[in-house]
C-alpha cells in the first residue's frame, strides 16, 4: 500500500518516490502499474521519428521505463528523470540510455536541450503540475514535440479514477490512495501555461478499448489498447510543437 506523506494541507509532496515500494511490479502485466504501460504505448504514438542523429528525448517521471520499448526504433537517445531510484534501475534495463534522480519540478537540464519531452501520468500526483509543464517547455528546443497526459479535474474523473478504479477488484487496479482528486489537472490552465511557454497543446481524450478490457479482466488478454475520444473529462493527452 502506498503511504501518504504531505504538508499541512494534506496534499502529498513526494508521491513519485513512493513507487520504490512497487518497483518490482512495473512489468507485471496484471499488476497495479499495468495500465500505465497501456497509456505509455498510446503516448508513444505521438512521437515523431528523430530528425537528426543526435536527437534526444526526455521522459519526465519515467518510473520503471514503461515508455522505453515504445520509443525504441525512433532514433532518439532516451533520457529519464524520476525520484524513485529503484524504478530508475528498471528503466535502464528497458530501453533508457541515461537516467537521473531529480525533482521533476526542477529539471537538471539545460534550456532547449531535448527534441522531445514527454510527461505521462505524473502531473496528477504533484502539488504544482503547471510548474512541471513550464520546466518541460523550458528544456524543449524550438520545433520540438511535447506530449503530456494526465487526469482532468472533473467529478466524472473522480468517479472513474478513484471510486471505481481503486475499489473494483479487477486486475490492474491501482492501490487505494493512489490518486488525490485535489491534484487532478485543470485543462484550461494546463493549455494556458504551455502556451505561455511557447507550446500550443491540442487536447484529446483517451480510454481503454472496452471489449479488450473485458477480456483482460477475464484473464484472456495481457494488454489493453487505448483509443482516442472526443471527451477530455477523464484521462486526456496534450500534444504540441514548441515555437
């Protein structure tokens, strides 16, 4: 079970480091982190093939490296940053070239040093997601691609991501307490912050394929594909190019 550590407001300030407790489960196809792999595959679909030999990609809050296999073959040197040291070790085993243990709100990289920056399923776990987005834009070079995905600050997202996802006894269920609805991310503010830093984000929704989800729950499938939706009221992804 994940432990809750936070300031006086009750909002957690160091969620990502708690993944040390789950580091041995990153690659379990029926474990609590399995859905993150499905989303990582969907996120990778928005990454262009590298345009030059020295192209660099940064995956923010890379965890155990679920994004690594999907970035393979696109021509990037793949970097990861996370607070969980044990998870970073897993990332190095799964397609990441370099990893750094650091606060994702204060990235230890130079301005305009990456061709692609991704941030998946982390913004809804930190007290200042918009600061993380600003940092992602800072280290992204002009013409580079930013891809982020997170959970919307809506009542329906609270129902789906907490009431249902954390309590219905199905494979891939996250531990209770994984999500704090107070940290869910406002879509308008997210796009506004990205715009202030030179990236116009296009938003789209994501959800699992329902038939595949049923087969997965019945033990007849090991992975569920995500599909795009018009609604961004639960899980949503933003993609844009820096000016």
